[in-house]
DNA sequence: CTGAAAGCGCTTACAG
DNA sequence: CTGAAAGCGCTTACAG
C-alpha cells in the first residue's frame, strides 16, 4: 500500500480526500508516493464505509439503438455534475432474461455502490433502499418514472394511416408487461374505434420490441390472403424489420404497404424509404430520468414523480394512401 | 438484515452461496426470510472479501455509435458466460476529459470490483493489477489489445479514390494519441506516395473523431479556392458530418465531392448518399476483446496479445469520379 | 498534526 | 450442523 511509502493509512486517507489538518510536508510526501505507485482509492472499499459514492447506476438487459440513445441523454444530463455513472448488464446466464433481473441487479448495486439508479424498461414492481427512476416502467409500477405520451402518439400515427385511406391496419405489439407497450396498443385500438373501424384480432401480432421477434410476425401478416395495407409496429426496430420482410416478399413500400414505427431512432430517418414514426425522443427520456434521479438523490426534487414527455408524429416516406384508394 | 429472520450471518452467507453443511430446515427458514425481505447480497461487500466477482469492467469516456457497437459485441461474447459487465463512465467533471481518465477509472474498479477490464480507446499507457484488454490503444501501449487493420484499410480507401481519378484528396484525422488514428493517416499518406501524388499539408485537418469536431474542419476545407474533390474522414461520424456540411454549402455528393469514412457504423449504409467506408467491424472489436479478456481472467489465453482484425473496403454511393475527370 | 481502533457487509477458516 | 472471530480496503470519530 501507499502507506509503506508515507506513514499511517489514516493520514493517506486524509490526503486523498483533502481533509484539513495535515502538515504540508506530509502531504507532499504522500502525494509523491501516490504518484509513484499509481495509487487510486478503491471504489468498493470507500463506498462500503461512506454511505455515499457520487455514482449513479443504470441497469438494463440489452444494448439496442434505444439503449444507446438513452445513455447519451443520461450522460449529457450528468455532464459536469460530479456524478459518475455505472451501468450494469448481465450475461443472461439462465437464458431469456430470468424474471426479476432488474430487482437483482438493483439490489446488488444499491447495497452501497450507487447513490441511486435508473432502471430501463423494468418488467415488474421495484423496491430499493436508494432512489430509483424507471424509464418506461411496468404496468403496475409506482416508482418515479419517465415515459413518453405513448397513447397519444400511437393514436396520432394510426389516425394518420386512416386519413390516408387505410382500413386494414396491422399492429405488431411490444413486451406486454410495459406500460409503453400497452398504451401504444390502446392508442391503436382507440384510433380504430374512433374511426368506426372494427379491430381485427388476426391483425394484431405479439412481438417483444426486439427486431428479430418481428420478422416471422410481419411475414405471417403479409402472407395472409387478406393482408393489411398498412402495418404499425410498436417500435422502430420492429418497423425496420417489417420493411425488410416486405422487401423480401417483393412488396414495395409505400406502394403496396405502408409501414410506421415508434421511437424515431436515428436509423428511422436513414431507412429506405425513410420511416414514418412517432418521435418519443428516447434521448430526452434518458436526459429527464437522469435529471430527476440527480435531484432525488440530493433530496431536491419537488416535481411530479411521473413524468410524461410529449410524443410527435413524424411523417416520412414509408406511408402513403393504399393502392386501392389511389 | 436477513439475519433477524433466521439466525447467524454466517449461516445466511452459506445458504446464499450454496455451501454444504446446512440443515434442510434451516435452509428453508433462511430462504423464506430472504424472499420476504427481497434480500440480495451486496456486490460491494462480497467483492471486497473474496478477490473475485465474476464481473468484467469496461471503461469509456463517451457514448457514440461506435461505443454502442462495441458494447453489442462485448455483450454477445459474454452471453451465458456467467460473467456480468459493469461499464463505468464519468461525468467529465473537469471538462474535456482530464488526461488519464482511463487509468483513474480502471484503478477504482480494479480495486476489487472487477476481475478484469476492457478499456476503449485509452490515450496512454495503462497499468492494472488485473487483466486489461485495450480496444484501439494508444500509440505506445503494450497491454493486450484489439485493433483493426487501420493502415491497410485507409490505404485501400484512398487508392479507391485515386483510381476514380481524384488527385486533391482531403483528410480529416482523428485523435492523434490513438494508433488507429495514426495508422489511418499513414495509410492515407502511403497511398498518395505510391501514386506519386505529393501530400498537401493544407488538406490535412485535425479532428478528434467526434462528429462535432469535423464540421468546422470540413467547412474550411470546402471553402478553399482549391478545394479537394474528395475527403476521407478518419471515421464515419466525421464523414457523415462532412456529408451534411457539403449539403449546406450546396455541393452535391458524389457529383461535386466524394466522401469516404472509416468504421462502417450502421448509419453509414443508411446515409444519403450511402457512405463509402472501411468496414472495421466495431462489433467484432468488442466481441474479440471480450473473448480475450474472458480467457485472460481465467488464465486460459494462449493466443497473441495483440490482435489485428481485417478491414474491408465498402464502396457505396458517396464516391465517384471527380467532375473534371468525367 | 498524527495514529490506533472501530466498523461498513460480507465470507472463510476455525472451534464447537 | 452452527456460530464467533478475523479481515477485505477504506473513513471517521476519538485520543494523544
């Protein structure tokens, strides 16, 4: 240890943490030893002793484009704040994400490592001894959370399709334990209902937000004799997959099929054709969650505990009137 | 603690860790208490006591598309391995990334939290008490590392431009402390030299890989009276920025200007026009680094300590013969 | 101004 | 089969 170089560990600790009451010469001595050994105090040990680390945690179970956007927002909100970020991701040892991953990771970190945590799309209720903010929480969750106006966004995109003249509109849903997913489905149903179009259960497919889950579903929808003239996927990853499936099947978009997504990830604007979607600003979801957690940790938060960010319809080239109606 | 529910902490620990020599009835008792309290052993405390955590670390100083791809590769390599991942990112408290961030983060984690670490684009030499693998290391680094064939890739892309007929080819460099960056510049110079084209220092701009850094540089290059007919940016993020700057200036790509990048991030293929670039498979960089670290940690690695992955020229629509030569 | 001691939450020999 | 004690690397009262 650095203590061999200088004197007691107490003193080293004082120097490292800039406490008062150490003679200038001792400080210099310790500093040089630290320099020489490249010593850095262990995050683990100090976090165990103090009850505070100035480190925030984020737990997630995958790294998709969505996650990357969330992270950018989180990091920007934390910039220069003096709070670092630790992201915990597991190796999925037991396959298909054993239920309760978020709770397990959270408990391991919240022990003493982090002062608070952001949980990305948790699938159930959560408890923790330190503050938690959920991004796109589970349906029955009561923890502080940040979500987009999923219901309104979905309604808007489906109304857009209806206005174009579509009547048979397929829907590829996301993970049903998330409010985000449920709200989008309700928005879809609501828009149909308002337009007096009966919902056809055969046109509703159950995906899980991962691009891979959408391929067989989109294919099944599109190979039906009475295939839909438009498909609304509950997120962009699945919508982009639908675009590819349509291409494989020789269907032109938006000529033969209109496709719309949700999220507005960067790839959406760059797709061919560019994807009509709902901008829920995933970046802002991350940004606001981090801002809220930061204040919560400092005991300074006085806003609402459930934040809903506006969602905005973004019309691009992947949607157009159906052939029949042209 | 859970111990209030059952009996001694020793016994609880034995149950949690599945050690032998606990009566079935005690196990049941402790299990139920654990269940009731939602107890999870603290990662911090147990890591301090054992010297092993089955957690790997990754330190980075930003989240760009590049980082997201690296992470996907790392997670795939770790899938089902029983090794979790902790990513540490700092809030850049002192601005513009105080030199030595990688060493500081590493020391804090390597204390006892992680069994080994991946460091993304470190800017200097690194030392650690646990195994380390660098992705795109600093120029003078000797730690185990994974890099792409940067020199060959850059040579190939510049030769491609020369074959198209370009003679004035601009270059936007990356962070000069990284081998990746230096090698790409050398590849650029080499290709020019081989073709007997004198390098013009005025056409070489110093970027830092971030998209923002490239905007003023690209603009300066393109506003020169003797502007280049092609620009090769040291990574895709900067090449995509160059595409936008060209658009702003009313220059058509590839009509008025050819643009090429390096990396082949997902956005490259989706850009308008699609970007000619070098596929260095950032995903594989992450994948191989994780595979190597995993073996190193287990003491099973017997391959070379410096891995170079092949790079491949990907010609898309952003490069074409210059107008004059058409 | 400096150090010895206690304790953060665990795990691991060591006794019983 | 079970528990008291020591110790992982720190920090923080408490003495000197």
